[in-house]
C-alpha cells in the first residue's frame, strides 16, 4: 500500500519559515521523482517544486529563491523548506511521487497539509 504522509504545516506570520516533510512508503522511493504542489481555495492545484531521481530540482517562479526542495533516499522523505513566506503562499500543500516507465507514468498523492500565512 502506497502512502505519502505530509507533516509540518501550520500557521506562520508573513516573513516566517516552515519546513514540510513527506514520508513515503510502499514505493521504490529512489525510482520516483518527488515534489510538491499546492492548492489555494478556489484555485487549481499548481506545481511548487520537484526533485528528480538524480536530485535535479525545478521550482515555480513564484517560489524561486524562497523555497528549497530536498530528498533523502535512505529515509524515503522529501522536504520543502519554505522561507520568506507570504500570505499568497497560503494553501494546502500536497506531496507527490511519480514513477516513469516506458508504459507511462504512475503518480501518487499525499493527503495534504495546510499552510496559512497571516499578514
């Protein structure tokens, strides 16, 4: 059974920091690209950051320079360090895992963790 369990969300003031963590089980973690998406009320889910199996990272423009994604294959975790938080960062943050094969991609999602940034 695949499980992606996020933790670390909460309430923080503008300019503050949070660190989200996602613990994965039931997948071959090292073979999966990992990442974070977010969804604010009334908006579509959007990409925040990804990290490939080789450790290459990609960020949405709106978080570049503020957020850092990292992975630990031994612990099967992926983290998102969020600094200089803004009210517009308020959203539910979802961890995801993607396994790419010739036959297609398999994607798994966590249940999400709420991040609220107060002004």
